[in-house]
C-alpha cells in the first residue's frame, strides 16, 4: 500500500479544499473524519460568500477578495472532476440604504471598489425598482448592489469536493493513523483541544441557527437586510441565517432565536412572507481568537499544521486557504499573513 504523503484531519470545507489543492500538485492524500464530509458546520444551509466593504484595506480583505475572485474557476474544476454541481454562482448581493448618510457612504465605497476590486467587480447604487418583486424594504428607495458576492450550497459543495478528491486518487476515511505530514482542520472541537493544550483561549465554537424556505429566486441576487442573510439557491430554495450564539446548551437544537431571524427576514423582504419553512438547522462554527482563519505550522509538532477558524467566511476563503496551505506544506513557502498565523492566536 502506498504511503500517504499528506493526512488531512477534518473533512469540512478547509480540510477538503486543502486536500484537493494538494492532490492537484501530485501529493498522495488521505482525509480522516469520523463523521464524513461536511458533517460539522460545513454541512449547513446558508452558503453566503460575501466580501467585506471596500475600504480600510488590509491583508484579510485582500486575501478574501482574491479568494472570491478565484472561486469561480476553483468550483468549476471541482464540478468537472466530480460530476456534481456544488451550487456555486456569483449572483451578487443587494443591501438597503437607510438614509442620506448611507447613500454618501455607499457612493464613497463604490469609488473605492473601482481601485480595490481591480475592475473585477463593482459596488453600485441602484434603484429598488430594478428588482420590483425581490428588493428588500429600503427607506431611501435605493440599494447597494455588489457583483462580487457569490453563493454556495454547502452540502452539495462538500459532496462535490469529496467526489473530486476520490476521483483523483485521494482517500476519505473515518479512521486512520497519521502518515506523512498532517494538517489539522478539525473545526470547533479542534479549537477547544488547542485551547486546552496551550492553556489559553485559542478560539471558540459559535452556534448558528438557520432555515431553508421554499421560494424560487434562483436567478436573483442574495440579500443582506434586517441584519440577516437571504440566499437564493439553484434548487428553488432560499436560505435564511443566522444566529451567533456564544452560550448554548444544545449545539444542534433550534429555538425561538431562529424564529426571530425568520421574522426579521420576512419583515425586510416582503416576497418571503408566505414562503414555508422546509428545514431548520443548527451547528457550531469555529471562530479563532483573532476572528481570521488560523493557518500555519503546529507549534512543537514538526510536520504538523493547523487550518482552522473559518467561522462565517470559511467557504468564501477556502480557495485561497487551500493555496496558502498547499504552498506551505508541500513547498515550504509561507505566504500566510501574520494576522492569519497560528502565533497570532496564541
């Protein structure tokens, strides 16, 4: 039996994406997760791949931008190899503008986007009448429309990545010993273990609740309105999410907090008022101490690496995280910004 060059522990979005990137560079890869692909927070409902606002530029925003631009080709190749649609679409996003100050701020950010987004996407002010049956309520009658935001169907994406990995000769198993270099992409449980190992808070799990509605808006932009994300998916459903709960008793239960999110979404988006709920979901997302992804060498464990802390932006950051980690693990090239490094969280 061939020796595995890379062992990836964790089959969430970071683990699967890194495994895929390593396979593409000729490595032999085994992914190990007792729950299988997408068993944790990567198996949720929402799938919003949304950028930060184009201002006060920094490493985090630059890397996120690069990842969102790369996403289209990344997921197209995954789909070609796997034969499974990951649900990706660069559908854009609408946000209401509350007042004159908001209009001026949106205008300034639009000017910033011309440079910061390198002509590859736009941040525009449009009339709500451009989307008469879908626009969220907006006091000014205007909306921000950005063309960088994309959507992803998390479960389908995880399944597509897993199929691409196995089709390319990689393995995905529920249990196996470490072989070769080891990448720890173990999500919220991994952050708890790291905190215990280092005797300090490295990160936490944050519970999120979301819902899926039956409403076909598959060709329309996603929305951020009323403080919630509203994401139309290609199968005729709309995802609503999510809560952010630091304290909770049951990580998988849904309660009145999700009802509040649904009420906010239906108030902000009249088109959804009668759309029935077809699924409710709850899970725990990994948030590193810095709130940025935690990437790099595992302290005092030669040949081991950490890739964790995707939190709310894991799917959006996955293509770039996969590239950065493959560069480090396979080639010894460390292009990870200091703010993303493991040391920043210790």
